[in-house]
């Protein structure tokens, strides 16, 4: 069986890719993978304060984002038969694309790269890629055995831009969590349990806790709650959530509608995000608007996502969203912006994704007026989560690794022509066994 070394930031580093990798290795068979991570002292982002349990052997050997090299990678590797190096890539993590590709070229192992921040609906190039993404792929594709993407839209864009490398591109969708007990829980019960945690155990300011008690925000059965969760950044469109709530309240004056975002700044020294957060706090002084600045533990986050009557996500910039992997498994009612992999995933799961904000508001109104629709959507997204669980997606990683370790496949990738040999724009993505292709 193939052995995978995931090369990536990893716990206790706080970032979405560290979490993503952890969820994969948790579901991998013992002894089939390990992690090579960045040196914790040099990575430059916050770390978890509490002791962190690790899901597999980890070596924190990559010196830093600015001075990584093939030699630093090789120093941390433990030799295995049928060994695959699997890089989780994001531009802010591997900040020098040319150096990243030089490192791959100098590694004489089977290599897979999973780019987490490639756009496919952008106007900077004819293909929908941003210029940065196009330049990176042009450098990368000759020097890796495969890349994996999360969506059909990304696959179709990359294979149109680089048809000569279409056989190197695979779709492995973002994994989803499964919370069958929480997904079956009534929203009223989820709200009550969340209320207990927020006013009793959370790190919220005492004034906010007292306000939640007095207003009974999570306990009033007549209150419709729309919201989001996650790190507070301007690109996530959190301010649009409160604007949407105001519009809905005007349209439905007899209903009590509350907007809430729960999350914290990831980097307290980021002046842009601090200024943005201050503006949100000022906005949330008005009735029906709450900004709850606290970090939700992994066992509490799905309770919030189930408690929300509507999970409303309208980012200004995104490729994929890690929070959706929680929301789907918790049976959330998801309405979002039809953007990149987020829109594709939500539509596949039976949620609602719109390009037009006014159209989204109109359907939010219908959901509030017809609660049965919310329940039907919740049932659909849970079925999607069951089909793309972390266990299923982890197994697809190993299936691809096994395929790449076959000598015939290895020889093929070493002899791919540099000129385009076919038009891959109409070719369906290569789907690993057990997955169904969906058009973007």
C-alpha cells in the first residue's frame, strides 16, 4: 500500500490547511501516512494554546516560508516503499512559487500538489484563472506527478488552460464532517444547548453574556436567526449578513429576525482585520445584531451551525470554505453566494447559491415564511455529507497514491509531451472510484 507524507502546516498551527490535513490523517489507516510540517517557531502565525493531540507522526522540519528547500524536505523524510509526497499548497503559505517548483524538481519522489487557492471565475485570464494561478500552474505542472482540485469548475478551467497536462489533474472534493446526532436534533434544542455554552463556558465578555441572557436570543422560539461563523476577516462578507438581516426585517416587520456571527480574529496584529472588526462592533450596537467574539471548540461549532435557522455566506473573495464541511454535516440550511467552489459545493448538496444578492434575499424571505423548506434543505445537505465524508475522501487520496506508484503510470508522467495533444475542455474530470461527476 502507498505511504503518504503530507507536506503542510499542521497542528498546533492555527490555519484552515492545518485543520484540513488533520481531518484527512485522522481517517487514514494507522501506519499509512505521516506529516512534515513547518518549524513552529518560524511559521509566523498563532498556535493553539492548549495541548494538541496529533493524529499521526509529525516532524516539524521545514525551516520557514521563506527558506524551504528540497534538502530540508529530504532531511525530514523517513523512507518508505511506494512513498508519495503530498503538498497542501496555498500562496500565502508557500510564498515563492518559483522556489516551490524548484524544490519539487529536485525531489526524486512521486509528488502530488493540492492547490487550495486557485480561482476559476476570474477575469484576469481568458481561462478564469488569476494571473498568479496561471503562472504557478505553468511552472508546476511539468514537475509534479498529479494535482488535485476540489471542484469540477477548477478541473475544467485548468484542463482548458493546459490540455497537455489534463491527465495529471484529478478531482477529490473537500471532505465533510458527519454529526448524525446533531443533524437529527431540533433547532430549538440546539439553540438551548448553545445558549448554555455561550453564557456559561465561553470566553465572551460578561456584558455580552448578560445581554444574551436578557434578550433570550437563542431561547425565543419566535426569533429567526441567520448567521455565520469563523475567523473575522473582511473577505468573508460578514457585514453583508447584517445588511441582509435589515432588509429581511423591513420586508417582514411582524417577524423577529436576528443576525449573529461567532468568531475571532486569527491574527490580532492584523491592522486591516482589527479595523474591520471595530466597524462590525459599532454596527452590532443596534437591536437584532450580534457579533460574538469567541472561539468555538470543535464539539460546539456544529451546534451553532444546526442552531442557525439559516447559514448565510456572502464572501467577496473565496475559492473553497472549510466551514461548509462542518455546516453540511450538521444539517444547516445554507444560502450563499454562487462563487467558485463554494457555490458549486452548495448547489451539489441541495443548498441555495445565487449570483444576485437581491435574488438571494427574496428566497431568504420564502424560507422564513415556509419553514418546511428549511427542513428539506437540511435533509439534502446531510445526504451530501454522507457521500463525501472525510473517511471517503481520505481513501481517495490513497487510491490516487496507489495509482501513481504503478510503474506504468510513473513512466507515462515522465514522458508527457510539452505540446498540446488534445482539447480537454469537453473531457469529464477523472473521478476516482465511488464518486460521481457533476458539472459546474
